């Protein structure tokens, strides 16, 4: 378990607790399935990759994303202007060709994908700069969301280009500017060389990246402990370890939001009130952050879950057949 991962797994699992949607036919128009071919096409046409990790015939929120966004003209006409769209499917009711199945499994491991749907945005080389998933609002809202995320890559590239022409602390500052535009989980996983360069250039740690890296190392140790608590089914110890870490390290901002989201992992269908309260705490930290947007999305799912539960309680019991 790593930073930003456990709550995503829960968010993907929540709908399966009570939400059951009929499988929808996958519209293949505009999508490719071969990773290497997608990268080549993106490089040729100066586009990015939009990678959809999906369970097309079983994942309720994957099906909703297809129905509400990907199959509609407003998305199909806009997204291909900027992205080569790659589908990596993990179906349960149909069998993929062996090579495709192996490719998808390898990429799931490479990109540490734990929940579906996960939408990964990368440059033409396959280096991620943003990660998202299902969002309500239809294709227009989703197009706007993707435009905002593409701006992250543009900021990254402009800063790294500036760094290439700079030296010393100025080079470190430019590189840090590019790193700061990216989600911390992606920096940790895919931008190690840039992080190490900034630390080496900024010997006095005036930019604070060395301290951030030290925090990341401590967080990795916490994650290892949390994984053991989760495996041992010790939810109280799991939550207490997070609370103790927050207090000891005086965690704030995005790191605090992530730790609060991580506590969702050990909550089950009987803990919806606790989950709802945790999500409120996440939003209070920074209502405009990406994690707050995620928290709001999960809260909407909880509302739907509660509605499904109430509806199931109101449904009349099936009549029993006459005994012979």
C-alpha cells in the first residue's frame, strides 16, 4: 500500500457493496488497445495518452463512465484532438487474447493501479502527469476536467525546459516548479531523478524538497505497518497508527487529506456514517483541492448506496409458493 492508493481501492470497491448495474456493450470507436502502438501514435501526432483501466463488463462505475461520458459525441469529438485513447480492460465475463491480457496485467503493475475505473494521463512516452476516474456531470464537464489536467503537463514541460538552461539554485527552482505542478504520488513514483537533482543542487534545502523526501520515507514505513494491520484485520490499530503519525509529524495540507482518505480502507458497509464524516474532514482541509473533489465524488456514491439500501428494505418480500 502506498500513498494515495488505499482510499482509491475503497472508492472503487464501494459500488460493489450495493450497486449492481447491467453490463454495457463497449464502444470501441476511437480507442486502441496496444500500448506501444498508442505511444507511437501519440509521439507522431504530438498528443498525450488517455489510458482507461476498466472492468468493462462488471465494474459499475466503469460502465457509468462509459455511458455518461465516453460513448457520447461531445467527448468523442473533443478528446481525440488531444489524446490517443488507450483501453486496458480487465473483464470477468469475456476472455481477452493472451497477449492483450498479459500486456494489461503488466501495465496495471507498472502503474500501480488498484481500483477501477482509473484514468491515467501520460505524455507520449508513457510518463504519467495526472490520474483521475469517474466524475459526474457528463462529457462537457469531463472535457473541462481533462483540459485542466493537461495544463499540469504544460506547466511541467515549461518548467523543465527552463531548468535545462539554468544552473545551480536557479535550476533547482525551475525543476521544483515543474514537480510542484504534479500530484505527489506521481512525483514519488516517476520523477525520482528530478527530485534527486533538486536535492543535490539545493544543498541548504531552501526549497524544502529534502524535508519532503524525508517525510515520504517516514510515510513509506507507516504504509508498511498499515498493510500489516489491514492483513491482520485490525481496523482500530490501523486508524490509531494514522492518527499517531498525523500528530507526531504535524501533518497538514494534501498529506493530511491523503492520510484521512487512507483511513477509509478499513471501513465497511456498516461504517458509512464514519466514512461520510472522514470525507467531510478531508474537504475541510482544502475544499478546492483534487482530493476534496474526489472526496465529494465518494460522498455522492455513499448517498446512492444509502438509497439502494433503503430501496431494498422497502421492496416487498417475494411470495412463498404453496406447500404441497
